[in-house]
């Protein structure tokens, strides 16, 4: 599988901030604080949803790494053809732009 070419993790997300009725979460690499993404456009009252989305995005590098490691481990033990492994490989390919 190809290597992830984006900003190396870990990533962290800021606490959702309200700017004139729109919630913004900033996702940055840590500890360098390089900007990775900004989640915008949620209306006031949806801070929990914006925060949850930002946390999922911030966890992406660790999730990708863990999926790759689990697939390698399961493949080593002969579990190559399960539906779950196939779905995990599809998700990894999507994340890496190999669809």
C-alpha cells in the first residue's frame, strides 16, 4: 500500500469556537502546530457535532496507521479473505486516494 503523503500526525483539534454564529474548529499537527484543516459552517447550537467531526478528523493519522498494522497482523495469521479486511483495505485506499 502507498504511504500517506499528507501532514504527519499526530493531529489535535481546538475547542470549537463561535465566530458570528458559525462554529470553527482548527485541526493542527502536534507539536509543530502546522494547520491541517478548518471545520467551518456549523450553526450555533451544533458545537457538539462540529467538535465530534473535528475529533474524528484529528484521529485520522492514528486510525490509518492502526488499520494498516491490524491488516498486516491478521494477514500474517492467514486471515486474508474476510469481508472486514476487504472493507478496511477499501477504506485505506480511499484515504490514500487509491480508489
